[in-house]
């Protein structure tokens, strides 16, 4: 019946569509009027067509029906954190991410009464300790995350020094058979999508290159890699970014004969969040979570709308969790495994992002690798250049954040609402390299408004 319906219509080629568009814009230049260039140097066309493909795209192996709602909890007090986790699970969380900053935490008390058969627990360690790892139960649903290169890029220093950090890293990998590559820093600092992908791949390559002759082939095949990603506001590009990430990882993994499948933990970006008209942050995080789901993220930790200026609070966490519950249980974002497959625009974006990121990755490797370029300051400089371009667009009103640089509510007062410092923090002190700093687009304009509040 469907075939009969469509057989009544003659196919229209991409050339015919373009001719029709050219006629409708009354002689204006097609490329100038309708094709626009992104910060990634990708030209976006007004339409995409089957003629753009020499063959049908491959079917992706993502399982969007399996994505998990994650609650992130910073562990300052073990008992309270445990009760918060249990409460979050009862209210719909399907996985828990504990952020642990000290070795003194008692893991068994932290995970007490959590059903590990049903709930995945992610332990994000902000330190290195083989002794601490030994105390973690060897359970499939407990995932341990540590990232020495991310710590270097973020703070400017190793935990101890290069030799000791990598030695500890080797011990942890042998015990956990997993590695984590945290790319959220690059996005939140202003890197383009292509840079995020290339830096994430080069970041991972530092680990694989170091481990290549250390872990046995059997362990390589079961090695679990997790990418932590930050999802920006460019809806379709972010969907394509996660798809491209899986493609790129598959290519890199094949070179080292390691497990080609990766896990992706996604969280919304901080870069476009604002303290004024803060409820708009909920709209931003909703579309960013949608991109993460459609792009194939395995686990999604939403960002509370007031995360940048309020201390952790039950209301903000509940709203963030409920956004994901609505997407899953009322918006049917868990019904199709690979919903973006076959969409011409997304398929072409995925291919273009992957190709450009691979070219940049090859350039990094040709110039002695990611760590060398961090030490030289090349990565920092490139991110700053991209961040400056985006900041300029925001300052000129071409990049719009509602309530901040467009449709402002000047009666909105925030000076007495700030519980935490919402602007970039720079620490004085000597560092081995220049750290990469996260910075929101709205910071300068917000500081000016706060200063002028009555």
C-alpha cells in the first residue's frame, strides 16, 4: 500500500530541487543566500537529498532504548550521599555518579542498600590510589573513572608527576580493565565540535599508546573505555558529534586491537548557562539531553538549572531528573534504538565531522601527540581562538542567549541569589602547563549587570 502511494509521485532529483529554489529566490546567489558556514568550517546547505550519497549509510549499533537516567552526587558526607542516592533511585534515577575527592571515603557505606543488579554506580575519582581501588567491590555494575590527562589539562599539573601518574594509571587499568577519557573540559572551554572530537581521540591515543605493550591481548579485547562528553546547544551537530565519536573510536581501537565499543556519559554544557532568566536554562538542558539521547549516549546526567549559582539543592536536582523522566516516559525517547539513522542531514554531518576530526587528530600525532602539544600550549591556544570567535559572536548579538543578550528583563535581580561564585576562577600558583579554563559566554555581561544592580 505504501509502495503504491509513493509510486504515484515522480522522483525529484537534487538538481531539480536546487533549480526550483534558485527560481524562488529570484536570482539571488544560492550559496550567499542559503548556505552558511559554521565554526567547524562546515557549509550547511538548505536541504539534503539521497543524491548526496553514493551508497546507503551503515546502520549504527547504538541502543537509544537503553539510555540511563543518572544522578550525580558530590560526596562530602558518606551517609548523606548514600541517602541522597537511594532517594534519587526511588524517584526515577537509574544510575548514580558519585564524585569522590578523598581516599577516606568508605565505599561499602557509600553504596549500602543500593541494588547493584539494577542500578549502575559510577565512581569518579579525583585522586589516584591503587589501595582505594582494592576496596571497591568487584561488581559488573560498578564503574571506576579516573583520568590523569584531564587532571593535567584542567589544573596545569599532574597529581604527582608524569612518571608516577602513569605508573599509578597502569596499576588502575590492570585492576579495573577500564579507562575514561573526559572531554567535557574542551567543550566548556569553547572548543569547536571538531576540536572536541580530535582532542578526545588524541587524549585516548595517549593512553592506548602507553598501554599497548603493558596489557595482554585478552585484556585489550575486554578493555572498557568511557567517554565523558559535554553537549552543546547546536542540536543536530551534537547528535552527529556523538555518532562521529563512536566512528572515530572504532577506527582507533582497531589499530590497537582493543574493544571497539565505547560507553558515552553525556551532560549538558555549562558554556551557555546563565544566572539571569535562569529558567531558560531548563529549555537549554532539555534540548541538549535530547541531542544526547538521539546521538546514542549510554548514560545522561542532567545539569540542574541553578547549578552555576546555587549550592546543590533537592529542588534543582529533582527538576533535572524529572526532565529526563519526561523525555523517557512521556516523550517516547526510549522507543527506537537508532532514531537518527538515515536522516540525510545528520548522516552527512556525522561524516564531515568525523573526517575533519580525523585530519586534526593526524596533525596532532604528526606533531608529537596530545601531551606534547599541551606542554607547548598549542591545544590551549587553539581552544582560546575558537572560544574568542564564539564570544565575539555573542558580544555582537549573533549568538543569542535569551534573557541575557536579547529580550532582557532589567527588573531581574540576582545579586542576593548567588550562593556560589559563578564566574571563571583562576588560581595563583606555579603550574607545569597553562591550564584549560572553563568559561561561560555570559560572564562579562552578567558581571556588569550585577555591578549595576541597585
